[in-house]
C-alpha cells in the first residue's frame, strides 16, 4: 500500500501507474524508445550456447534447464564451484570453463565475464549485498551470499553465467518452436524471447522496485548510500548476465527505467491472474512462516496496491488481516531503524539473516 504524500501536487507531467506516482521528465524513455529493446538480446551468450551445443549436444527433446538448483549444496562454499555436474546433467558453466581456451567465441565470453569492469568497487558491492535479506531465488541467494561469491570464480558469479546461458537456451528453443508453429509465439507482437527489455525489467525488479516501491510501502527507506551501493551490486549482476547496464549506472537511472516499465509494460492478462493466484496457493501454509492464504493475499495487496491486485484477481481478505499487515510493517520498521542506529547490531543482524536464509534454502 502506497503511503499518501500530503505535499504532492499533481500536474500535467504527473503519471500514476498502479498506485505509484512520479514526475515524467525528458530523461524518461518513451514507448518508442523502449520498443527496439524488445528486438535486441545477448548475442554473445547466444553464440556461446551454439558452440557449447556442438561440444556437448543437449539430450534429444530435453527442455532447457538451469543446474543452479542441482548445485545448491556445493554452493555453500562461496568461492569455487563443483567442476562436475550431477550425473546425467549438462552444466553449461562447467562446459564453458573447460572449453574457453579451445574456441574463440567461448573464450570471448569467458574473458568478458571474468574481467572486472573498472567501475566495480568491491567494498561497494559488499555493502550492496548487506542492504537487504529477504525471500529470494537461488540465484539471488548466491549473488548476495558473500563478496567472494560474486567475484570471479565464486558461486554467485558462476550462477550468473549459468543464468545467462540458460536464457540463451530458452530463447533458442522458443524461436525454434515459433518457426515451426507461428501461432506458438508472435515475435512481432512480443519481441525476441528474453530480450534486452525483459532482462532490464528483471534486474529492475530485484533492484529499483525494491528500493522505491516494496520497502517504502512497508515504511522502510534506504539511505542514499544504501541505494547507490545496492544499485551497484545489481549493475554488476546485469553485466554478468548480459543485460544492458547503462540503465543501472546510478540510482536515478534505475528509478527512471523502473517507472517507464511500470507505466508502459505492466499489463496483466488472464494468464497473469492464474500465475499470481497459483503462486499464493503454493506458498500458503509452507515453512518457515506457515502463512495462511489470506495473509499472503493481504501482503500482495499491501506491496502491489489494490489496483494491480484487482487486475491480478487477488482475493480481498478481511480487515483482520489488514491489521496484521499494519502490525508487521510496524515491527519491520522498528527492527530496521533500531538496528541501523547501532552499527554493531546492524552487522550482527545481517550475519544472522544471511545464515538463516542460507539454511532455509539449502537445508
């Protein structure tokens, strides 16, 4: 739920999308400027996958899958990755590493992802990792596990490269099906699968959306330094995954790309409704929180707003659950600002949260 701002005065340049309002500027991309990004994508990743398919052809009719989940246990050692994938699995990262010096294209990708850009400051990246610990995916978990994890050779670094190659594999398969059955996927309407704009939106969801929507709607506001550090972390992840990085050079740029994506690209469909409600149902009653379906619904409405939640067909819980959401936010605010005021407690909280999330996801 967006907190009302009594000082905001809308004018001709004010835009509102799903409860989020902002001022449109000349620096915001227009729809016409964004559309070409739907037809561009990570060419180097695609070429590398084609070479890897020659070196180690995928099993016939096998679906593109990531080996990230299979690699959970060895990833607990944040620096270094398992060289041999599980039996019967094709690990694209290991294949790339083993053949990088035998092929020009594979070598180009390997050098790119292992060359640290001049704008990367490891101290800043480490602070960015500390900024937030919450429910996450395995890839995000590995990227924020430790500084060593995201550096070349670490589990998060390898995980990012696996994601990049997985994107290429999925894109390749969808395009093949589209050529065989044009009705399966409309490239002209939706753009190249997993295109640059898709990848920018994904990075933006973990980065800018959290800073300017998710946390503020819970009463938590990052400091300017935290914003800069956190955006720097995701700029580097974008670099590793083959995502255009110019939109994450500064917090201001990250905020603007989030705003135009929200304004032009968020258009819920019937499939969106099914997916959103299936996610809630699948999480209801699950450890460690064992949250009820109604509590998950009210959290979805609190974070996404009623307009978007209505468009997604999210249920409307009773006032009891809204009261629980208010209490939850007050609790989060008290914890956040109390620990932030005492550096020792803040560092201890980050360490405990890191350990808890690692244990929760890896067992």
